[in-house]
C-alpha cells in the first residue's frame, strides 16, 4: 500500500480508566486488523469536557456516562454511534514491597487512610472528586488532607514510586497502569462508587467510516477480555 492510500489516523480523547485495556489489547488489535492508527489523548473526563467546550475535537470520545449524556444533549456526539463499555471501581494501592493494610471493612478502611503517611489523589479525575466528598462524609477530611499529595490529573500511583505518598486512590484500572504499584483492594461496598464509561463518534468527524470501525472494536469478546485484564468490568452488549 502506498503512502497516498494509507488511512488517516483517528483521534481519540479518552478518560483514563480504560487506558490499560485500550493500550494493551484493543487499540493494537484494531490497528493490526485495519491498518488504521489511533492517536489517543488520555485525560480525565472533566478535562475532556473543558477541551470540547473550548472548541477541541476528536473523531471518537470515551467519557463517563453522565458527561456523554450531556454531549448527546448538546449535539456534540452522534447518539446512534454510542456504545457502553465498562464499569470501573475505586481502589487503593501502595508502594512495591510495603505492607498491605486491611481495608476489608469500612472501619479498617478508615483506619488505613488515617494511618497513611500521605494519600495521593487526583483533583481533576472522577475518583478524586468523589474521594474528597467521601472523606468529608466520613469525618476524616481534615486529617487526610493535612498530609495528602494531590495532582491535577494523571496517575496517582506514580507518587508511590517517587516516595511522595505511601497510599494512592484511583480507579483500579488507573492504578494498574503503574505496573509496580501494588493494589491492596477495592473500596468497601459502603463507600464504593461505580463509574460507567461510554464511547461515541463526535458529530463533526471527517472520518466517519473509520470511526465506526473503531467503535465496533470497543465491544465484544476480545474487548471484554482486555477490560477485565485491566481492572474494569465490561458492560454486556
């Protein structure tokens, strides 16, 4: 195939929770099958929504369900192209080789947070936004925030490797992106938050046919395997 006939790369703006599944399974398989390169931008949903509001565009977007609902209402994405991808749950990780505190009950979970030297969480991600509210509800916000390590966006488990924090909060799939971080478990069900993610084609894409092919690759048996391996639960089609 000559350079002149190569398909144009597809642009993707995606929330972080599905990055592991996309990078380690779905996108390489899609490119191998179709020859179409995908150029992803990985940022929290809040950042993607701000970028879209400021005029930025992509061929395909992956967002939390509530935000996708808003884009549908605004006519920014094609609702007929929308697919539901995965449910993501929150967890905790520690630095490699360090003790794993008990978080199996709400009381143990609370004690673990209070006992941490510093807890890392993201100010811009859905996990961090929820976590701030959760520790307020538990009455431990002042104690946790007094020694917290916060980031505007990105992967909180990276702060475990730099020594800035000894515990990291994020979606389990996001914690798994930092391979040496050790996940100690999910939040107890009493304070767990399940976040669901959707994908859709942006209405003004100039590459509709290839975008449809990408959307089709995001569901099905092979995609489900990739989601589970990355720490999220695929939504049955």
